C-alpha cells in the first residue's frame, strides 16, 4: 500500500514539473523593428537585440510601463506558448510565434 502511495506521489510530482517550468516563460528583450496587425486581433512583432525574435502580443498580455506597442521602443518580458497570427483568410495563411505573457516598454526615441 505504501509503495503505491509513493509511486502515485512521484508520478504527480514528476508530471507537474514540466508544466511548472513552462509557466515561467521564455525571457526576451530588445527594440521593436516592425509590427503587423493580424486579422484575428493580435499584433505580430519583430524584436531585434540581445534576446530578439518574432513574438505575438495579444489583448490579454500584461503590458507595463509606457504601454508602447509600436516600432522604435524597447521591450522586455516573457513569452510562453505558440499562438497564431492570421495574415490572410483567402487563401488561409497563418504565422505562428510565441505569445507575449508579460511585457514592459520604454518611451519612444
């Protein structure tokens, strides 16, 4: 009986560790080079700099500091899951990138 309880405890802990690690997010940061307004209401960003890449800002993103979502500002934050950006409905063209979870922005230069 005790061995089954220990096995169940180890299974629960072992299976929940990757989920907890993923919830922390992937850090990113840099200057926003370009943005694209997607048809499904999200913004596709190209961030250049030390931890740059392609990311998607969604309306549920926690945006702090100066609330700047446009080219020329610096952004730092975390991204988590892959999210779609609908570029065209006919023909259907979708671009996928990490969704921005939390973001802080600077004043525009």
